[in-house]
């Protein structure tokens, strides 16, 4: 799912999303919801570790929903997905800076913002 979002501007990848089984994407989303609920109740040594894993679960859930949107399934609308993505981008920025990583933030955000261009 991350790969499909990362490479979304390439036509062949968009075709791959359209070729995914909508029922599989929906089941994936449901599985991610259960995983997220488990992650939310765990207590790792550092809070930012849990927040990072929750972000990953939320991003994967977004990817599954985005796939359903591209396929015109699931009743998702562009504005709602765009708002979710903007929240995910902001959370990623916070997590990135909280991890004291040097450099790379702009490049990481570019990949996520490219997905947003499909929702503009």
C-alpha cells in the first residue's frame, strides 16, 4: 500500500490500484482498524514509538481507503480524504522532528504531498 501511494503519479501504478480487489482493500482496512486499536493500548518504552506505529497504521488505512476512492468504491469523497491526508502529513512532520532526524523532512513530505495532488 505504501508503494502504491509513493508511486501514484506513475500511470502504471494507478492502473495497479484500479486492479486491486475492492473487497480485499476493505478487509485490509478492517484489519488495520483492529491493529490500530491494539497499538493504541500498548505502552512502549517511549511514547513517540507508539505514535510512530499509530501513524503507520493510519497511513496504511488511508492507503486502503484511497485505493477504494480511486476505484470509486467505499463512498469516500475527495475532500474527506484530502483532510485525512493533511492530518497525516502534519503528524508525520511532528514525529519526524520529535525523532531529531537531521535532514530529509522536505523529501519525505514531497512524497506525501504528491498523493494530495491526486485529491486536489
